[in-house]
């Protein structure tokens, strides 16, 4: 059964606490929330949460006008709206969620980027095959597409429908098995298979629902499929584009684009406060390796997953330190959305004992440790170094030409 409400006993003592345990509630409680008295209760539950104060008092006040089930459903929804701000920003306060549906939903900026790509391809109709609570569906509709969403879970269907409606968007949502849908009438078929089983996240493509065989069948037409960032390159069929997307430096997803939606082979798209930047394998002439220069660049995770580190090297007139390690170096300083830049201050010993002596000599008491291509556990190393002093620095541990090397750097 789909989970909706928080366990009432825990809600009473801390319904605003992160990680409140979620318990199943039937679909009727959610439907009731959409009614006029339900909306009033939801508003009161939201206001009580926003005002702070005693939750017990808020609960008692709410219970004067509604049943315990309805109060629990309203408090849960109010709590989920607060949690959802991280993904949906201002829209969260008007939307509806289930705990798992929210967890699985695509965050708004990422979904909006996808929807903008679909719109740029002049696709007017989209079928969302497993729409959940409608994170992507809402973005497609906001971008102007005519959307149909389907999901096996009746509660999520109800929630997705309510989300379209509350945001004033058109579209239809229905309970159906995605694998039995004729997608031919739609310009684009979109799927975001669930990648969790009862035991948690699954990395086995045959455990996804719908499974990889279904994804492959979609890729034979104009489609877009959201997958986990760990997607192996070898799984990407010929003629299909794989795009890795990060938001504020966290890699969120790999997306496969097929048919006329595929515009390159590999792409890294970086979203953040500065907007959007995108890099493809066509920007990648390759890059040599060589010694560390005045500047060091740490490519964004989407770039690394997409295998485009050498494209970043070329973009900063630089090279790699090692062909298997995702550090780029250059004699020139560039600001790039695709990499964080550091000025290299000096090389220090790689071996632990002389390294400790060098750090003590420089009175470095606080140390950020970055490492690539070497087997070091930063927290354990930091403890063993037993640093003393008022200075702060960043240490990079890596391999150059196969040899363990350490540098002190500062971000620029
Ligand atoms: C990862 S979630 C989708 C999240 C959605 N893209 C969003 O942003 O809110 C996957 C959804 O696929 C649904 N699902 C799994 N197998 C399905 C099938 N065979 N037919 C329809 N829906 C299915 C699940 O119920 C779940 O809601």
C-alpha cells in the first residue's frame, strides 16, 4: 500500500521532525483533503506548522473540527510540503505529495531542463509512463506540452492529477500499466523507472519497474528515459544520446534521448545559480597528460560521468595529470561552469611523516583533503596528521605520471 501519513503517536510529539516515520493511509483520506473542508484543514495544518508553537496544541485544535485520520493526513501533507521546498521551491506550498513519491520525484530545475529540451524539439504531446506524483509531468505541462501521465499506483495518480489542477495546468492522469500503453499517438514517450525494491535501491536493470527491456523498446522511438547517474556507458544503445545532469554540483541523473531527440552521443549538463551550461563529445578533441601547472581544475560530477574530462581540459587550455584521473591542470586561470578551479600553491611530500612535518611547519590546523586515484581515507588521514595551528588549507592527493603526489591549493 502507498504511504501517506505520519505515525500519529510520533506526529503528536514531533511532526515537524525530519525522518518522522511514515505509515500507510488509504486513498480516501487524500481525496477528502481535496474537498473544501479538507483544504481548510490543510491550510490550518500548514499555518500551525509555520507558526511553530506546540504541536500537541496544534493537533488538539485541529481535532476539534476533524477526525484523527483527516488530521493526520493534513499534518502529513503540510510536513511534506515543507520537505518538498528543496525540490519544488515556491510551488511546493501548493502541491501534494506522498513520502515515497516526493523522494522519487525529479527536482523542478532538472525536470524543467528536460521539458525545455522536449519543447525545443517541437514535441507537442508527451506520455509519462510511470508519472508518480507528477514531478516531471508538471514540468512538461508547464513547458506547454499536452501531457498524459499513467501510473500503477492509484494514490500517486490522484496526487499527480491534483498537482496539475492546483498549478492550473492541463493534462490527464490515469491508472494503467505503462507496458501495455500504445505510445504511438504521442510525440514523445517519457519514462522514469522506479529503481528501488523492497530492499532499497537496485542497480540491476532487470529489477527496475518497468524493467530495462521496456526501456529498450521505448528507445526504438522518439523517447526520453531518466536513469541513475551510474548508468554504464556500455548499456547505451547505438544512436542514443546519454546526458548526465548535475544540479548545484550534485549529479542527479543520466537521461537517454532517442530518435530525433538525440543530438549527440554524450552530454554533460550543469545546472546551478548561473543557469545552464552543456558540454558534448563534439567539444572533446582529447587532451594529453603532463605535470601540474599553476592552476588545478576539479571537473563537475556530470562531466566525469559523461567521460568528458578531456573536453574540460581543452576548454581551459590544459591537460590531465593522469589519463585515468579526473583532475585537469593548466597554466591559465579560467572560470568554468564545468569545473571548480584552484591555484596550486606548492607541492608538499606525499608520504605521511614528512607531510605532517610540512603541515606543522606551515601551522595548518584546518585541512580540507581532496583525493583522486589514491587509496586514502581523508578523515582517517586528518586524524593521524594531528594538525595544530591557526592556518587553513586544502590538500590534494593524487597521482601524476603514476606517482603519488600532494599539493596545497586554494580555491579561486
Ligand atoms: C521514479 S517514479 C517516477 C517519478 C516521477 N518521474 C516524478 O518526477 O515524480 C516511478 C513510478 O513508476 C511507477 N511504475 C512502475 N512500474 C510501472 C508500470 N508498469 N506502469 C505504470 N507505472 C509504473 C511507480 O508506481 C512510480 O510511481
